[in-house]
C-alpha cells in the first residue's frame, strides 16, 4: 500500500453564486509503505505527524503557499506504530509514539548549527526515552493538557493506563510512573479532557473487546481522598468495540462532550449533578449517528468544538455541525477516491416570526379588579 494519500482540508470562501462551500480538498502523497494509523497536527496546525505500520514516523511542515512537505522521517519502533501525539509547544517540539512492540517513546527535535549563512540549520529528532512498563501492545499515547504539566498517558492491550510525568522539562530522559489504573478489559484508545470545569484530570478510555456485552467507554479522574486516579463511571450505552475517543475543547460550556468511534458514531454529553449529600455525579447522555453504515475508526474536533470529523470503513470523512436546534447533523462528506466534497442539504432556516412564535412565553402577572365596561 504505497503512496497512501492524506486529505488536507482548507477553508474556502463561498463563491458569488452562494454555493455552500466550506473546504477545498488537497490530496497529499504520504510515501508511507504500509497503512497509516494516525495523523496529528501540532498546537498551531502548521506541523503534522504521521505514523504507519511501516514502523516510521514522518514530520510535515506547511510552507507559506500552504503546501505540505516532509522535513523529517525516521524508523521509530520495531513494530507497527499505532499513535503519535504532540506536546504543548511550551515544552518544545516534542512528540510521543506507541507501538505493537510494547513500548512508547518520547522524541525531541534538535536544531543543529548552520553550515553556512546561506544554509538552513539541520533538524533531527532524538529519542529521549523509551517506556517499557507494558507487557503487551501499547495502543494509545497522549500528552495531558498544559495546565497539568508535562504528563503523558498510555493505554495498553493489558487494560492498564499508565500516567508518566517529566519532573524536569529540560531533561526528558526521566519519566517516572505517577499512576497505574487497571481495567478488566483491554484498552484501545484514550483522551484527556482539556477543561478544568467540574472534574480534575478527567480521562476517557475505550476498549475494542468484542467478547463481553458491557460498556466499552470508561471515565477516570483524580481523587483527592485516594490521592490517585480512579474510575468514576462507565458509558453503558456503548457496548460495541470502541476504536477512538476524543474530548471536545471546552468553549464556555457547562458540560463536557465526548466523541466515540465504534460500530456507529456517538456523541456523549457529561453533566455534573449534585445530589442531596453534596456529592457531584455525572449525568451521561448519549446520541448515536449511523450515517457511516459501517464501523467508525477516528474522530476529531476543531478548536472551538463547533465541528466534528469522523472517518469510517466506507472510505468517507464526514463533517458534523450543530444546527440551530442544537442537534448534530452531517454537513459534508469527503470521499477517499478523490473529487471535491459533497455537502448535505441544509434544513430550512426558520423565519424570525416563526422563531419568535415558537419561543415566546406569556406569564400571568395579575388580574384587573375594577373592570370598566366598554361602550
């Protein structure tokens, strides 16, 4: 499977005929020699990392004309590489990878000196550490939000989540384990919640186990009483194998949103509910979307959580938006065989009068005691 393409999306202006056009699609020849498992942008969206079953990682940079080119490529593991994750740029140019070879690695970009005034400085990626605690395949790796420090979480096929911390960001060779969370089912994916609202260090993990008919999405959080991360809930509505989970960035909401890729696409709303004893629990609401009509493999949010992107076995990338009724609808479909995106017909927008009549409320303020007859 050589020269597998990546579809790059660019925002496009609407033309004079007011066509509903949101994106231009630009295929990129990745030059990986096997299946591409993960494509991740950095914090600013100007760099991209890809990993593959060919055991290599590629770093891409976007130039001033919007063209992507490979600036670094190296063999990172001795097995298929499942995931790659960028650290926050405050900690430098750092990525983490995980592999079927049962390890996770942390890499840092090092910039060398200029050979001459006309040459650009050389760049290379150096392995700073290899995490070898897992005895099975490491299925996912992700850096924590910046406010938590330089933390790294890994999920393994043995059902264990390990959270590592770099105590000295200037020395990335030391990553002691801070927490180990055991789970009964094998884990396939995880996602940090970037918001500090309601729950501290909220983490979601999914399982691709198909043998047990139980919930496959688990929620973990740090417990001040236990002084460790513990499981706080399970999304019991999702019982099919889960391949990806992604928390939405919090843009002022009073609840959390979690996208789940499984047999279908799910969007899970998590709201905090305080009972009579003052204990806060999660109210979990799940919505299912079957537009792919096949297993969904990856989900991803934009920065404002106004758009969700999903990919499936149907070879399509679907873009989802929330309408005026606060319902998620598929807005566009990108097909792997090429061509431009196809846009789903938008529902008719209600008129101002219809909206006012539907939302207007009248309240009884009082009664007239001394009625005056009209002539």
